[in-house]
C-alpha cells in the first residue's frame, strides 16, 4: 500500500510498484499482470485469516472503487483465474461470513462477486476452441480473435493451465446461479481426461488446444501439470462429483507406480513410463506431499517432504530446480509457498511438533535472507544469497497464510478454517457450495478405468486416529532414514529399465568409459546405432539413429548411452565454470538485506577461499574508468573502489586501484540498463600476463545492480559493502559489532517463537555452501578501446566436455547436425507464473557445445515407439540446455 499501490506488484529493492510496460519485459512472467492491483486482490482473504478485519474492509473498498477490469492488456487465463478471479471469490466468501457475524462488512452487497462475474465473462472467449481447452492468453478488453486482441494465435497450452479452472469457475456458477462457467471448466477437464495416455494413465506437460495432441510428452507432478491433479481431488471435495475422485485415483495410481521413486518424484515419458525423462526436479512439486495428505497417503508425503526439507537446510531455500543428487540446477527462488503449504497439511494430519520446527526455519530464513527494507525480495541465486527486485503476489496470498495457520491456535481464528477448501492460490471457498445452485447434472463421463487395488481408494479423507494408531513416533520413524539423504547424496538406484532386465546383460558401454580413439568402443557404438563424426575444429559429434541399431535392445542401449553422455557433458561443462559472487550492502538502512549478484574475476583474491570476504566503504575513483593512475588516492585508500567498465583491461584497472590503496574493486557495466536478470554473468579475465601481483578482490556488476549502490551513495553518502562468495546472515555480519535497533526490533517476534518451541530446538540449521554450480559464467578477457575489435571469449567459446581429448557434441536425431555453435531453442514456456519455474537465462544462453538440433526430415521408417523415445531424450536435452 505504501510503496506500490495501485500497481500489480511491489518491487522491494527499489521500493516502487511494478507496472507492466514501464519495466523491462520478463516474458511469460508478466502475463500475470493486468493493471488490476493484482497483489491487493490476491491478498484479500489473507487479511481475514490474519484477523486484520479493519484492513480487509478498507482493502475491499479500494478494490471496488479503483480496480478496472476492462483494460486493453493480454493476460494469462491461468494466472488471472487463480489469482484475480480466485481472489475476488475468496474475498467475497469471507466478506459474507463477516457480514453474517454482524460486526464488520454490514454495508457489503456482493460487489466483489459482481466483479468476479464480470471477469469470468471476460475469460470465456478463451474457450472458443473445438476442444474446449482455453487459449493460454486473453485480452481483457477485446477477447481472443478480435483484430485488436493481439492474441489468439497460440496452439499449445500446459495441462495445468487448462485443468486448473474448475474450483473458481464452479464456485462462480454456484454463487451466481449462472451455469456457463462451470460447464466450460468441466468440458476442459473432460477433454484432458479423454486424451490421457491410456496404457500409463499419465498426461503430458503441454497439449495442442485444437487437436488434443500431446506436444510435450514428459509427465510429472511439478511445473505444467501440478494443479491439474490438485483440482481433480479438490473438485470432488467441493462439488461432490464422484467422477473427479475416480479420475484422481486413476492418475494417482499411475503417479505412484511410475513417477514416485521415494523420496524422489521424477518425470517420465507418458508412452515409456519406465524411462525417466530428466534427472532433476523442480520446486513446484513441493505441493505434492500436501495433496497426498488430503488423499490420505501419509508415508510417501512424509518421505518427500523430509527430502525437500533437507535441500532447504542445505541452501536456505528450495532452488527452482535441483538434481537427483541434490545439486542446484536452477538457482532462483521466487519465494514460492508450496513447501510451506505441505508443511501445514502434514502438521494438521500428524500433530507432530517437528513440523512447527520446519515452519520456524522457514520464517527465520525469510527474515534473515529475503527481508529488505520495503518487503521481501525473491532470491536470484540461493548459493550467493543475491536478490531479485521481485515480490510476487502469491507470497502474501499463500506463504503468509499457510505459515500463520501453521502456528495459529483455534482461538486465534475468527472463523472455522475447516469450513473452507483452499484453491491452488490458497483462496478460501466455502464447502456449502456443494449443495448450492447445482445446475449441472452429475453424469459420470469417466470411462475405461484401469483395475485398481481397492486400497487405492481408502481413507481419501485423512483420519489421524486410523493413520497413527497409538504411535506418536510413526512420522519420525519414516523421516529418520532420510536425515542425511542430501549430505550423503542419495546413491543412484538401478533404473527401472535396468531393473526389468534383472540379471540380464548390462549396457555394453558407459559414457564415462568412452574413448573416441578406441576401435572397440566405436564398434559398440555402431551396433547401438550411434555414429561418430570428427569435426574440423577437432571436436567429435555423436548422432544416434535408432533405426540403424542391430536390434531393439541395442537401440535402447544406444538411447541410454546418449542420455548418459548428455548428462556427463553438461556436468563437466558446469564444473569448469566459476559461481557468481555477492555484493552485500551492510550499512544503514540496508544492514545486509540487499544482496547483488556479481561476476567474479580470474585474478586477485579468491573469495571462495576467504570466507570472511572483504568489507569496506565504497568510493568512486577518478578517472572513473580506472585506466590510468588514480588522482584521488586519499578517497580510495582502505576502501572498495567503484569504477566503470571500458577502455582498458580489467587487470589494468585492478592494478591501478590497488596501487592507490584500495582493498577491493567493483567494476560497473557501462551498458545502460544491463542487468543480471537479462544478461549472462561472466568472469573478468586477465590481460595475458602474470596477474599474481593483483591481491585484492575484483567483482563485476551490471548497470542496474551497480546503480543501486550509486543511488545509495547519493542518498546516504557513506555506504559499506561486503564482497563475498555468498551472502552472510546478519549475525555473521555484525559479529563483535553493535547490532542496529532496526534489526533487533525485527527479530523480537522470532525470539518469542524461540521460547514457544524451545523444547524442539534441535533442528536449527546452519547455512551451508552449495555443492555445485548451475549458473554458467562466461569469460570476458579485455576492454577494447572504442572502435577497436574486442578480443572477447564469451560463454559460447568455453571449453566443452572432453572424452579422450576430443570435445563431444551430442545429437539424437535421424539427420546430420551441421554445426555446434547454435543452441537449440528452449521449449515454449507454459503461461503459468506461479506454477512455472523460470530457467535461468544464463544456462540457456551460455550452454556451449552440447547441441540438439531440430528435426530437418521425417523418420517414416522408424516405428512409433522409437519415435517416442527419441522425442523424450530430445526434450530432456532441451531442458538441460
């Protein structure tokens, strides 16, 4: 309200509102923004949960008075449904509850519901398809096919995008008596169900909205699919239609049969469900233990939740994606609430105080690492603790709600939360809707069920007395074996394909053993349908043709070999990179809460070996480019020098400021508007000479991050920063120093919680270093004079993975791959924001030498099942890129 209203979101680092079109585009993430005060609407029912009834009443008046839903703007149907329509309905639900109680909202006359109905009609044009699946985007003013709509050309949508509508649309129909909304949502769900893969009962990630063909055929419980499963079960709870429960249980049986590999949940191919489609997991699957609690399947929920908690204890937050051996795959964390949601449901089901300790850890980490003067900032990199100028609306809508409910006693609530069901955005819909305005006839459109074990349908509504018969240690006994799963790194189990072979023949050649100069290895490759091509630059290219394999088993070995080689090459390449560093502003009023992502240098002090880092006040040097002797050495001595990129070598700048007495240096990009949000980081390289004489640390900041420091200098004059390998917590920063009252005040609530939970204090965690690197860092070797050619070796020219001294490029297509300098295009992203992790651009843009070219000719002679395998591996490699 103070810094952002009426904008859609708060930008917590710059203390202003994010208005679409006035900030650099973030791609699909911005599709959630519709100039309709998103965060305010998304947070309405949270205010009532927190017992902020006066604030809720004022917020509702603002929404009614100020929000315009008739904007000429293209928005995500999915995000607008779960956040705005769901927010209006949740606000209406608690508004009528408060009005009935007689103290608040006596003036309310259904205004939020009228707005919800208006918005519902604006979303309906998206459903104008032959399949009934909605277009992923709609123009709030002009719909879809209108000449001025600027949308309606899309052909694909994600399964969750089309399958996460039934709760909000059915609630809107039940509240208003207008059946069309529920009818449209049911038709979309029916279509997805009919298009499931019948042999596995799984659904893919992306589907063609016109033909119903699966575009992405990998299947999991994370991004792109997650809330489809959630809404099938919750639709049964809210609407009482048995067909939804039957569909959910059919899918759940397939999930537990193929995707669940306790404690992991790994994506598989819908046509080959015994074959893993990737070797990493995304953070959105953290909701699944909570859904398993609602299903009543507690044991696997405890196992997966404990595994995720161990990852959080290692990195302070759950990375956007992490590998099966718990290394960081995508390092961002946009303050997602799914893990807190599952923690709440597990505590409700078990009553185990352990989950209060988990919640306490989440709160401590948020206050210690994400809290900034104007709010809570998303983590740009969990390894360094650097921030992103972003606070999504779901942080207030979900995270605050679930954490408050986790610790709230019954007397803390002004209404009974058990009378409501949570939507995927944690909005509250009353359960009495199940018997109101039932305009839809309950006909079971679910057909062709798989024969399932009856136990799969037991205990759909959890009963703790049955689940934990006289055994309070039940949950602990399940968690105990997983306590060290992350630190020890879970041993790689036998793949399902290998398991099916039993004691039969093992793969004849492993990628780690391959030598391009070994004739026996080349012969084995030929048998597996893998050909080897020597390129002119000395690299070796592998191409797999399943149809050329000696047998189907050999072809499967070839596919497995290619998968291993992709993983090996990708991992070796990542190991050659240096991780980003952190610049942390520790002076007033920041006190360590603002962390900027910085690029390292290949010379000077190695911050990874100096855990304390380098701390000092910053000073701008003269000349600002640092390319000649510093003329203001008295201002620079014993300080960290700020300088501009350009006109000379990085190493030359470092020598000049070191000679002037600086204890460190920060080079700020001269390219106006550049940011680590949109450009890949790189390492500052030396000048080709011996750089052992440079002993001070040097870091690089893009223009946007550098301006944050420069603006701080203009406002506060004395600005102190800490240069380190990763952000430090405030206890470390102020060790031995007087801690400012500003920080003490912010921790008072934490101290009270410590007293309440002191008996369970054994689970407090320490911040640990991440074990691996996922953000590629390129190398920039020098700064040319204007007009000269730049001798730059960027991330696309870094050494790639080697095998027997030859660089390897990998392809799995039935065609020759002409070169390896162009990375294949990333997969089209689902239009979700809350439910779609964002892959770091640095990985996509700087991944070198491992290629996956698009098909250039059909493979008519290959059997359909081998086509599916090839597409699965193609998708996996695109995800890696």
